[in-house]
């Protein structure tokens, strides 16, 4: 194998390795969710959840955007099409952040289903909900609550970020290839 080919392969492998590190991120140790998942179906179940939440809404899950980098602290963003607000303030399209995976207590909800969401506001005013009482399918209990329409506006529905991760890998490979070509061109001296 020639020295040039070895250098090319080394640069290509380094680019792939760097891209993999960017996608995977500095993974924090895995953690298990240590609460029992609450399925609030009665007034007794929903009462404590409702009183502890900053915002309670009913809406259909229309999008989920995964974080670019993983890890135990990574948060996914759920987008709900809100039809009723029972407590606090929410927009017609409301984003709610949740840990990215169920092992970290993240909400694992099905798209296009209607849920009651019990969210708290973080320090930046963003809504956060977790498995431990953060959401449940809408039940008849909510029909007994007085609610109101959400405020207009909100973000568009966010889809999966996997295409973005693929773009990141492709961009890293492109940069690596350009670097190899530039290096190769500098070494080449045209005959006189």
C-alpha cells in the first residue's frame, strides 16, 4: 500500500471517527427511571398531578424532535396541537421538553393521540414533563374540569432529528474528502 493511500485512509477514518463522536456525544452514564409510571384515570389520580403542575393542557401529539447529542441529560421536544388549557398558559402549538429516552423518565407517547399533559416550567420558562405523572391519555375526568382555548401561535411541529444527524455525518465526510484533495493537490507539482 502506498504512503498516499495510507494517508488517505487515515484521514477518511479520522473523519468518520470524528463524525461518530459528534453524533454520539459525550455519553453520560445511563440512568433508570425510578418512579412508577402514573396513568391518571380518576379524579384522585389527577388531583395531585394537577396541583403540582404549572400548566395542564389537553392536546394531540403532532411532533417529536430528538436531541442532536445523546446522553442522560438530553431532552427531546414534543409538539402538541392544544385544544384545551386547564391551568396556566399554553399556545395552540405548544412544545414540551422531556428526557430523550424512557430509561431517563422521558415521555414515550404515540403520535396523533390526545393526551392530558401535566408540565412544569423550567428556569427559562420552557415546559417540561416526565413519565412520573407528566402525561396520560385524555380521560372522562378532564370533561369535568373547566378549561379554555389555548393562546394563538406556537412553533411548528418538529419531526425527528435523525436526518440532521445524517447530514452531520455527510458534512464531516465531505470536509474530510476536501482536506484530502487539498493536501493531494499541494503535493502534486506539475511537470515543466
